[in-house]
C-alpha cells in the first residue's frame, strides 16, 4: 500500500513537471504575444499554483519513499535475524561471518533502495508518455524524435549496466571475504601479538585490501561513465530537439510559445530519463544483494542426522562415542586431552550433536532423539562463545529463577569473584558486546559461570581456562568439581591442573582414545600423555611423535 501511494505521488509529481511548460507556452501565446494582461495574469497565477503544488508533491514523494525504504530495511533485518537464530550453530559452517556482516550491513539497504525507485520509476514511464502526447499536439515529427530518442539512450547505456552488474557482483563477494578476514584478525589479535604474527596478517590484509580497492575502482569507473552519460546524452538530445523546434518556429510551423513548451517538455524529460537510469543501477545492486540474501535465507538448520522423535534419557545416562571409543560415565567429571585441537573440537561437536555421528546416550543413538531436548540437556560451552551487550547480571541470568545468590555462587565456582568486585557497579555494570571492556581471562571466567548457571545434565567445556594463570586454573578445577558433583561433565583441555581434578582422563590421538585412567596414572604409564600435558617447553615423547610445545 505504501509503495502504491508512493507510485501515485511520484507519478503526479513527474506529470506535474510537464504541466508547467504548457502553462508557460499559454502565457506567452495568449498573454504576451496577444498583449492580453488579464490572460497573462491568469496563466502566471496558474504557473505559481503549479509550483506550490509540485513542491508539496515532491516533499510527500520523498517522505513516502524514505518511509518505504526504512520500513523495508527494518522488516528485512527482522527476517534476517529470525533466520540467523533459526539456523543456529550450523551457520558458521555454511557461511563466513564477513558474508553475514555484509548482507546485514549493505545488502539489505540495497534491496530496500529498489523499492524507493518504484514510485519515480512508474512516474517516469507515465511522464514520458504524457510528454509524447503533448509533443504530438505540437508536432508529430518532434514527438517521434522523442519517442525514438529515449529508447536509443537506454540502448547506449545498456552495455555499461551489464558490465556494472558483473563488477558489482565480484566486488561484493570479495568485500564479504575481506570482512571475514578482518573479523578473524581482530578476534585473534592477542594471540597473533603473542606469537609475533600480527605483522604477517596485517600485510596479508593490506594486500587483499588493495585488491578490493582495485575492484572498487573498477566499479567506480563504470559507475562514473553511467553518471556522465546520464547527463551528456540527455543534454545532446535536448540540444537536438530544441534546434529542430527553433527551425520550425522560424519557418512558422509552430508558435514561439510552442517552441518554449517543446524546450520545457524535453528539459522535463531529462528528469524521468535520469530516474530510469538510476533505477537500472539500483536494480543491478538490488539483484546482486538479493542473490546474497536469498543464499542466506535458503540455509536450513542442520538436524545432525535426522529430526529425531525418541525422548532423551529420563535419568543421568552414559555418553559413548564409538568413533573415538570415549565413554563418559553418568555423573562423573571426565577430562579429554587430545594431541590435535581440531580432533578435540570435533569430539565436542559429536557429543553435543552438532554434527552427524554414532554417539549414544543411555545406549540410544543421540541422532534419534528430539533435537530440542538434546539442546536443553547437553551444553557445549566454547571458550570464546559470544557475550552480548548488557549488564553483567543480564548476561548471566540465562534462565528463569536465577537470582543474585545463584549468580555469585556460579562466579565463585568460576573463580570470578574478583571480576564482580572490580566493576564499579558490580553485577549492575554495563558490559559492551563481546565484553571487550574485560580482559581475556575475565571474559573466559564469565563464560564459564554462565555455562554453570545453565545447569545442563551434560556440560562439555572446551578449553575453559586457556586465558587464565595457573593459580586461578587450579582453583577453577577444584571448584568446578564441587559445583558439578553428581552431574556429567566433560572438560576438553590439556591443562594438568584441570585434568588432575577429573575422575578419569582420556588421551586422544589420531581421533581414538589411546589410553584412559586417572591423571596421575597416565603421567606414569603414558609417555606421550606426559609430553602433551607437561608445561616445560619442547618435550619429545618416547614414541617419537615429535615435539609438543605448550
């Protein structure tokens, strides 16, 4: 309805532009040339009223189209956010973060801008028809020149528009990739600085940025040609038609007033021609953006093996991963030390049913269970999981019934009491997105407290203490054991301080459990395990698997 209203107002505005040349021609012929002051005053008054009317229509057109654009952007953003939340954990595996940022930041706006061209676009076509009819009443020859000239201008610009679409598509794709790279660099800046890799990644980013800059120049060059032709071609066309009209006026085929009207009609025609060319450009950008948005909206949640209908175990039950041979007894704290961090991550994904696997829970394949129930009962907590903006209390209040007492208990279990004490307003202190105002260790302990407050039946922690010092790590290990007593907990880490608090530890190498037992037992019996968890640098295990650096 709003687009229709904008189209009607835009059409009235553009057709109104062609009314003034007619009024001016009548003022010249009926007033000035006839020396009729009354007629002249009448037509001048009509011109003035038309000017005020056009000004009002122009304001309403702009206001309506702006509202249409902003409303479309807000609605599209809502659809996009619902889709992102629906896809959930599968999203990072199917689409880069930079691509998502580009879609949400630029592509939605480009598609919304297409709607704002609807009103001017429809008005431009109708104004073109009205001008042709008015010119036909003056001279059929001039009308034919206009009717054939405008399509000729579109033909001249057409190849450039196709080239622009191709360049725009490549540019947007590369822009998404560069945004993703920037996000990865920022996320790992502390680590890169620690290993001396900041300069290397900065140079790589600069090189890719220069490539994107070159593509941007290419898009800008094509765009500049289109803008130039949008001014030059209508100008040349206007000159040619006015020259023909002047010759016809000299020969007496048309009146002076009609010659002025022809000039006005063709001048007015430049406005709809410009809008049509601008609409074509917006359509190109909109099509490129729409393809990217449709790609994102076409993603479906990964059910990780099937929708599942069987209920989850009513009581605590064992988790078993046949792929690695790992057994997680119910109600126990199990440590997992993997030689390859990628294998550790994959193991956590299998146990949490984020990928298809043969994991069983209580003897039943987990892929056959209802996915929403699995998500409610099993929590995989990454050490770098996202922290939304808000007060610390709001960040930690992740379920109903959680009060300050529960929050402080969880913060103590995560050895994060000092985090609350250091903040000016305690739990009421506002924290920015990703909690960037906190240190890496503080953020990690807040994430751990949040995971403990969820109170899942099975909690899988991935490197929960990689950013804290040894003394804090030791406290977390003991307090975590006490806080999760009687609940199933899996700690994926190579920290001896955490593994020492586990009931049993599994050593994983090449995707399989190489040995299992108490931490102290494995230190004595498994040299490769001792090399993996030892914190004195560069230890070579006796099995000859090379050096492991911590």
